[in-house]
């Protein structure tokens, strides 16, 4: 039975990005040549990101609404209390580039997944308040078991991390006993514990290049990043068929149209985007302008706008990025390629929740042994390859 692989927000069948054969492991994109066929592992439920849990009314949000103090505080009062408490607690506030502007503005450090892990590994602050999604706070907890790591809302999950379980990785490894497992950092701790290496979007290519050529690679869970890695390294990579619901919705037509509408602009494309392999092929064929098209992690995007001469940047990732870029290089213009690319998980972290995290020391994130030590090995390898 042939399955048409369509991305979230696009009705199945309308844009058959990939055609896979159920029970088989070869996937091909009809718009790409057959040498770009890939080996995939079909997850149990397809597409996995469609099963993502709702975060409309989380337990932390309910606690805020029922709180005796917080609903009566103005934004300014909340900020003043946060400033006072962070000093008293000697806390460091780390925030991902997709966080709400007010959270980014209050943070001690704002960065991409790799930079946040590096910051967590380096800080000597006894309390780390992690404003990002749960796997990021877990990574900090794995790196700093002697510190208190808090996340203001533990239901800040990640649709991509939710596409694979530790049991599924164990089964996958059984089918490829000599395979080396490379897990994107967007995974839960027990999945990292099954991996040989972790990577982020900023060092995935280097991590795979550092693995001996004769080794089979099992890359999980993001198939689009995996396709990108395969293309950049020329290595045979087995892919897990996971996706991020926010990035899967970016289409090659949107990218081409944006580049055409803004001839002076550079395009910044996150490697999780659903169209990244089509764009890579269009670049190689000369159908997209190579001198203006750049695939970057969110940290790479920040470096790019600092250094580029382009007056306008088209941003193909989650829209929280625009605030970060605007602060970094305010004299330039930033246009979102998809204005509705919003990660609801990142946006669950709000000012009242950040205040409550510092006031009540909630919610602690801990990773117990032996998962912690096993996951730590894979994360350390990620931090070695920068
Ligand atoms: P970066 O590592 O590029 O910040 O990406 C993290 C992420 O979750 C992208 O969706
Ligand atoms: Fe996860 Fe996608 Fe949100 Fe990134 S944007 S945290 S990959 S759901």
C-alpha cells in the first residue's frame, strides 16, 4: 500500500511530499531524483506530530489563575519581583530564541539549543530557570545534577521529541545491530540514553562527519534534518520519520516566492523545515539563488544577520526568532516566510509563570540514574563537536 506523506496543516494528498511504501524502508520524494531515495523507519502512528498534546490550559496556567497574588500584579510589578528574586536566589535565566519577547528581554542568556546546553554546563549558579521546552531543561539537568533546574511550565513539550520513544529506539537498534544512533537534542532523556551521539541543528553535519565512514547511521527523530545531513555529508543515513509540526509546514513554493518578492533579501532556512531537501536540490540545480539562501540553526541565523550586508532577511523558522534578530541587528528588516509558524509549547512560558517559578521554586526537572549518566555520554559527545 502506498502512503502519501503530507505535512501538518496541508491536507493529505494535496502536496504529496513523499511517497513511502508501508512495510518497506525506502522513501522517495517525487520531485527529487532517485539517488536521493532514503531509508526510513516508519513510526507506529503516522504522522506522529499530529498526536501532540494540547497546552491550552496547563496545570501551571490553572495555578496562576487561582493564585492569591499573581492575577493582581501588573506587568511592571511582575518584572520587579522577578528582578528581586533572581538576585536573592542567585538564579540564572536561560531562554531559547523562540521565547516570547518579554522573556528573552529578561533572560541572562538567549540562544539556540547547543548554546543553551553550553551555558548550562558552564554556569556556577545554584539555580537555573530554563525558559524553553522540556527536553532543553532536561538536558540542563543532565549536565548539572547538583543544581536546581526549574521550568516554569513542565507541559512545554515538543511535538518532534514526542515522535519517538526509548522502546522504539531499542527495537530499531535490534534491526541494525552495528548502527550508530545519532539523536537530535529534541528528544527525551530516556531516548538520549539509547543514543551514541546527540547533536543539534548547528552541529548535526559535523557530528555525523566525525563518525567513521564504515558505520551505518541511525538518525532520529527529525527526518528533514536527517535528509539535510545526508545531503551535506554524502553518508547513507537511516531516518526516523519524525517531524516538528511547526517546521514541517514550510513549503518550497513559499521559499521561492519570498526570494522572488525580495530580490535584496537573504533567506535563512532552519534545517527542520519540511522543504529543506527540495530547497537543497533547487540550489544545486541553480533554481534558487545560492548566494542568498542559507540553512542555519537559530544561533547560526543570529551570527548571519550580524555579519551579512543584506538589508532584508527572510526568516523560515518559528516567529519568536524575529525579536531576537531585530535586537541583534536592529537596522535591518526581517520578514517571516510563514507568519503563523508559532510553537505553542515555547509560548507556554509566560511572565507570570516565570515569576511563580522563582517565587515557589517550581517546577524542578531531574533526570534519575542510570538514564542520566547514559544520556550524558551522548550529550558530552555533542558538546565536543562544535
Ligand atoms: P535550534 O537548536 O536551532 O535553536 O532549534 C531548536 C528547535 O527546537 C527548533 O525547532
Ligand atoms: Fe519542538 Fe518544533 Fe517547538 Fe522546536 S518548534 S520546540 S521542534 S515543536
